C-alpha cells in the first residue's frame, strides 16, 4: 500500500506543478497580449501624431511659400514699374533733345546711371533698360529662392520632433 500512496502523492505534486505551470503560461500569454495591445496603441497614436505633424508642416510650408511668392510678385511688379518709368524718361529725353531749338534741358537723373558708370569704368558694357530689368528680375528671383529655402528649413526644423532617447543605451 505504501507504493500506491507514494504514487498518489507524486501524482498530486505533479498536478499542482502542472496547474502552476498552466497559471504561469496563462499569465505570460496575458502579459504578451497586453504588450502587443500596448505596441499597437502606441503605433496608432504615433501614426495619428505623424499625420497631424505632416499636416502642420505642409500648412506652414504652404503659408511661407505664399508669403514669399506674394513678396516676390510685389518686388517684380515694382521693378517693372520702375523700369517702365526709366524707359519712358530715356525715350522722352531722346525725343526732346533735338526737338527744341535751344540747349537741351537736363532731365531728372536716372539712379541706375551711377551703377552703369561704375560698370563702364570696370570695363563692363553699360546696361540698357531692358538688360537692367532682366538683371534685376534675376536678382529678385535668386533672393526669393534663398528666402524660400531658408523658410522651408525653419519650418522643417520647427515641426520635427527630437528623437526620443533610448534609455537602454544611455
């Protein structure tokens, strides 16, 4: 009878160990499921935040582009208006110089002539009104492009999240 009692005791011990292992396995599976759910929630939250950040970045970049484009358009219009006035002055002065019998009357000085004079002294040809306008437009385009690149860079830097520290490697 003793061997049967020993086998029965051993069976009870094995059953208790099996129940403990089963409980540990269930706890591990629950912990794993909770971890998976946590990662999925974190991923979904990160996707939402990324989408919001993308929208913010695109909106700010678009606003900066519009602001710089409007300033560019205004500067080009101003340069063209000034060129038109300078062209009219030049044409008027040329037409008036020989039409009167007396000495020509000096007109309003053209501010660009000072720059032309310096260019001619340096061995460069004098620019006509059309060439000066083209050069001015190109300078304005380059200036606007530089402003746009700097603005886009500022927006990008301002809207990007700093990388999170991985505390395992610190």
